[in-house]
């Protein structure tokens, strides 16, 4: 599953005693080793401290006029042990530098109009909407920049503390948002029913169906639904929020956005309607991924109408065309498989015809949006470990609905407009422009823009490859350049080799700080194994598993995208199902040997490996299969930012204990008691090969990881301990499948790097 990363904030910190240093706090564990260890720091070194304290920009969101954009921004202070949240106002068509507006109360922001920002924050009895006006300061005695005018003005109140995902069209007088409600779908009763629940006199949760718990929460009685409310600006320029909250999903059994990661990408709005996706209300959610798309009146004055065929799997990113005459979404075919190929489906609302346009394209879009004249669709999609921006002409509507319409090739194969890094947040602007954000292995998000889309569209239609090759977006911001410009940041060198089944397999090499082309020096090697397993190491920034952090600590980092990885075609992704312990390890073994030959400066006798989620399964599998010849001196299981796969010690047990049962059922050929699944578990479960485990191993687990219960990590630790293998278990009681807390992130890096250093020796400075 793909989902956006920047919205995952880190908020807490390690408590320090009087005069206690951060370094001392990091080592203060019940079984802390007495040997000294500290991160490598310095002006040219990108350390874990630098990663945690680096500013974290989100994706740009432009106003209706397309001349300004908001970028969410957070920055953690190691000294204050506090995460400061703000927004940046970025000018899209002038040289005015971005201005930062602090969000003292946090909350969510969105555009009310071209010069006014809305900010929803938690109040005493619910939530409050404030408005902020912007104006350009042209005083010659100070820098020209956009500034907040006066103090925020209270617009109105919401009855709950959980409204989110606000959508307001420039010409609309209705604000659409999501909120958590009980089965009555009533916002105004939430407070009373919350109190009744808290005062019920016991702590029991009772379930008659799944989900019991999902991601990192026990499932309660509230679910998300969509609402609308009047939001108007009077002649006095003051904004007012209505008191009537419309409930278009009430009584439908539809819940949107889809948990646990759904947001504004699960619905879209026109002036009169809402387009949304929801899990099929008739199917058990824990072992089905099927979602439907519906259109409903924005006030709920008529019943929702389904637009999907009924023969689909998961759905993502439903959008209206600019005119509202068409809708489109990303559709997966197979129910129960969240990593199936996503295809673009268009629904002509006027002609009542639904058709698929990328049936023959072997990539999976992640975002789509119509051009202003609705003649093109712009999209992002992973392609060979980069996330690119593509353009696709919209074909004439066929005469009847079809998943395989007869279309000219120009309507079925998107054309790439970018060729590196990772794009997100595409938004079409007036005057033939497209804004988006882009990150890479060396930088978090910055804002980019394409201008003269008409020229680009003509080149696409005419297949003018020469002109297309000259197209380059303009970078508008350098939001973290000052903090990173003195640091060693390896861009990552791509390499390819022949893996299992004669397939070409891709990898990245990141060279350590201090590396030189003509040096004789040897560096410890580190193989990082991604999760998923349907995921990939992409040319993309990560706030958690950041390969450049390891390279700056002196490790020559190798990333391999083996069988099962995404962005290399659906056949390559699908091939890992029912073969977890097979082809991927042939790929990684061949890739590691290839890397040792291509980069002789890697010291193969001082090599370590790290992985989590499926990467954690891989570490456990390698433990029991020394024949792969990795010769690692130490292994580590951590927490990788991937959702789809748990870190498995006993695969059959995982089939019973994980939250999203559909994942196991697909990957292991059936339910855990089925004959085929049980046979695969006998063959590929790491627990069946514990008698071969002998390499020192660090295990890290979060107690709120319901994707993979913490008992999997504890079980592996117990096995290592009873076998007399040096091992360490680190438990974060407040973390889920990811390490989100800033202080915990530093502790995570400390334990991992200290463990590596203990076995392969401190890398030379």
C-alpha cells in the first residue's frame, strides 16, 4: 500500500534529568553495555541528531489563483525537546521568499480564498475555525514578503475535537470535512456519547466482528464520515461558519476516509456533489480490500449512487474533472490484494459510461488530476525506483462501459515529464501550470512547477520526443538547503544485475563520508532490506530509515530492490507471493556479491545488515540459511516505514494475529489453517530454522504494532537467548509499526549504530 509520509509527525521526547546529556539518556537502559559509543558528528556529517532536527516540509497546496501555496512545516528542537509546527507561504510567480507563520496551537490549515488562510484548532468544548488574512508588504525599508495581517479572527466552532481533511472550492459556500461519529452519524451527540463511554464503569471492548484492532488502535464505536457546513464571507469581509452540519453519509454504512491512512485523497468535491470511496459495507473489512466509489449530493439530499462495477479491489484517489462532467479514480482488480496494479478508470457522468484507460500500462499511478480543460490527466507513478510526473490525454468517451476499450495508444500509455526523485502533491493551476513537490535521497520536499502545459500537451499528442526531453520543471524553493549544504549527502548510484529467473534487478549504492575514488581504504558494508514486501528503495527522502545517515556514520550502504519490489512492473511485484523465502533471497545474494565486486572498497569481512517489516522477516530468514553466504557479523531487526507486511518470526501464527488478515491470505496462499498455506509456512517460516541461528542480532519492536504483534519480536529474542546467541531486545511501549517519537528515533539510531559498531568496529574517520 502507498500512502503519503509527511503528515506523520513526531511529538514526544526523552525525559532528561538535571544536567543529564542526550547521550547519557540514550544509553540509559536496564541492560546498557558499558562500552562507550557516540554518533559521529561534525559540520560535514549528517548525523541522527541532524535528521531528527531537520525541518520537515509537506507537499505544497496552492490557492485558487495559483499564485501562492501553503507548505506544512515542522522542526524539532533538540534543546527545547519540542516540535515547532508552522506553515510556509510560497510565492509561485515571483521572487518573494517563502514566509513562515508559526502555528502556536497546531491544527490544520487550508485556503479560505486567495488571500485568507483557515486554521482549525482544538478548543475547550470542540474545535474552532480561525481566519488569517495575508498581504504583501512592499515597504522599501524591509524585505518584500507576504505577511499575516492582524490577529486571527474566530469564524465559528465545530461540536467535536476531531474534524479534519477540509475541502473548500474557491466558488463554493459549503465546506466539506471528515469527522468521527457514532452509529447515529450525529456530530452534536459525540460529546455526550464520549462521556457515556468514559463513564461506563469498566474498561472492556467487546467485538462480534473484525477489525478488533487496526494499525495501532483498538477499534472503538466511532468511525469517520463526511460532512458539509455553510462557510460564507459577508460584505464586511468577515467569515461565518454555519450551525447546521449536513450528513450525506448518514445511515449508509459508508465510512470515509478509509482507515487507517485515508485523508483528502479518499474524496473530492464539486459545487454540488461529493465523490468518495469507502470499504464495501457488505464485506468483512479485515479480509477484504474491496472499495466502492459513490457520488452523493453535497448536503445529502439524495441517496449516494455507486459508480464502480462491483468487480474491483481497493480504490484510491477519486477525483472530479474540472467541469464536473467526469470522475476518475485508481482501481485495483483483485479483492484481497493491496499491491495489485492500479489502473485509471474514468466515469462519464453525463453519458453514464465507465472505462479503463491504462489497462495495458505496467505501472501503478498513485495520484491523478484533470487538467483545467479536462483534456489531460496528470499523474504520479513509481517507475524503476523513482516517482515521476506523467501526462495522459483523455480519450473520447466510448459508446459503452468497458475495462478494455479500443483506444489509440496515446490514450493508454502515460508520458513521463520527470525522470528522477519522487514527486507528490500534483495540482493543476490556472494559466497552464502544474505545481508539485519533490524529494530525493539527498533532500526533503521542495516545490517545483511546470509552466506552459499547452506546449507540453502538444508535444505529448505529437509524440515529439525531442521537445519532451527538453522539458524541465522549475525549482521554486530550497527549504533545507542551508542545513544540508555542508553535509555529505550521497545521491545514490544505481546498479543493475541479473537476479533470479534471469530478471534484471536494480539497486542503489551510497558511498560513505570520506570516500574517495582512488583510496585504498576499506569501509564496513551495510545491506538495508526494505519492507512491504511490495515496496521499494526509491530516490526519495525518509525521516526514519534514511540511508544517508548510515553513510555518514562510515558505512558503505547497499540497497537492493529484489523480487516483490514495486515500480518495476506488476509481474515482478506479484512474483513474491507464496515465495517469500525463494527468489528475493537469490536476488539479494547475487546483488550483494555483485556489489562486493563492483565496489572493492567494501570490506566484506566487516558487513552488517538491517531490515524490518518484510525486511525483518528477511533478517530472520537469513539467520536460518547460512548457505546464502552473506557472512554478516551482526544483524538487526528494526521498524521500516512500510505498512503492508509484518515482521514475521512464525508465519502461521502471524496469519492469525495480524490485523489485516487479507494480507496473509494473499501472500501465503490461503488462511493459516488451509493445507496450502500450512505447507508454505512449513517451508518458509523462520521459526522452523531456529536451530541454525548463530549470528548476533538486535531486535526492536513497538508494543502498539498491531500489524505484527510484539510477541513476534519477543519470541525471536527468546530463541536467540536460549541458543546462547548474543542478542538484545529493545521495546518501545508507545510506538507502532514505525518509530514516530523524536526521542525514540534517536534511541533507535543509537541502539542500531552501537550494535553495528560493537561487531564490525568503529569505522575510521
